[in-house]
C-alpha cells in the first residue's frame, strides 16, 4: 500500500464524484450552464480530501490534535469552507457552459445580449453591455468543448449577471448536443478512483477505521 487506506479514500472519493459529474455533463445531449461560484466551490470540495491529508495535516502540530481530538478537524473544515466561499464571492463573476463550442454559443450569447441591452457591442471576444454595467470576455477550452464567460473586472452589476445566466439556461435548453468524447475520459477516471476507494473499504476495512481514529486522535 502506497498510502494509508483511509487517506486514500479521503483523497480519491471526492475526486471520483467530481469526475463522474463532469462525465455526466460531457456525455449528455445538452449544454450545461454553471454559475462560476458553484463551479469553484464544487472543485474546492473535490480537492478537499487532498488538502486535508496534505498541507493542513502536515502543518498542524500533533500535540494540538491530541488535546482537541476531533473538534480541531471540525474547526479546520469550517475554516476551509469559509475561505473557499470568500474566494468564490470575491472573485470576478463567471458563467461556465459545459459541452458546447464557441461557434454555437456566441450567436446565442449575441442574441441574448441584444435583448438585454440594445447598446451591447462586441470587440473581438469581449462584450460590453453598458446599460447593465457589464463587461465580459469569452474564453474557450475548445478540446473539452467548454466555454467560460468571465467578467473583465470585479466591479460588475451582479443582477445583470444573474439575468444573463437565466437567459442562457432558457436559450440552451432546446439546443441538442452530441456526446463529447472527453466524457469517456472522465468516466474512466471516476471508475478508477471509485474502484480504488472500494478496494480499500473491502480489503482493508480495519485499516480504514484505524486511519480514521489516528487522524482524529480517537485512540
């Protein structure tokens, strides 16, 4: 065993679920509109296990853990959630659209922008909606068929971004998409990580329980 069975489960379990979510979105026949805050928080949850068994566990003094037992981990997890939420809230507004290409999204986005703000204008991949006090940039990850609509600066009208998100969801609901081959890669990753977690739970159940007790200092 290269890693403690409990820590293997803690590190790979959330990543397996995250990979499965990505697989579902890329293999479906529709586009998925995800708010940037939710996207970031979901990613933060996916890597939370690796963060807990990595830098957090290494940096905290062992004596402190013994004295506080499992309550210290509760405090750490609360702090992690708070920091993650602050990063999401203080970042620039973003909308991510999965399983779509820029060629399909841009005309739809142009129609929505014109309906929301008749003064909307394009400059390359940037779009300005002066009446809604919005400036955004379209960023494409073409191989993965994922497009991000990102604010060019932090001082944006959040109400306008919410309206844009709702309109995008409505407009893309009727757009039929083909299955993205990247989805099969995410399925493979999810199955691999899920199998490794299941293997630890089935073959080393006592070691998983012992690892949990040692990490929480319950022994």
